[in-house]
C-alpha cells in the first residue's frame, strides 16, 4: 500500500492514521488519541488502558492526548477507532482517506 492508502480519523483534537492489513488494522506511530472522549461508558477502555501500561500509548505534549509510540495492529478498524476517540466507534464509517474523503466502507464495501 502507498501513502495514499492510509486512512485518517480526526475526533476532537486527535489525529490518527491507519490502514487495513491482512491481520487487522494498523495505526501508524505518531498518531494521537483522545485521553477523555465521549460517552462515559466505553467498550474499548480496557484495551486502551492496557496499551498505556505497555507503552504503546504515551502522554503527548498536549495534555488532552496520547501519542502512539510505535505502529500498533488492532483486530479491527472499529477497535482502533474506539481507542483513538476514546469512545464507541464504527471503524468502517469513521476512517476516511484524506485525498478524497472516502471511508473504509466506501472503498471496501
């Protein structure tokens, strides 16, 4: 995949880049994720907390954000999106290509 095949998600202040892989969905090193999103009940909070403990997500210079310290492969674009926005997420509808705005769902069906 070329750089044009990366998808972006920009919830609130966060900005993350990811792409589908054979084994799941890869989020690129340097992407950011919200520390506190909405709603209050989050299905991916345990996973997010585990990534913080493992050092995959580290505090960003912006106190509202975490930063990915390395590339990370998630099981799906929805789990990746839930971590990035710190809330429940439909990955296929939330990640879009920066060059044309098409979502994963638009591109892959």
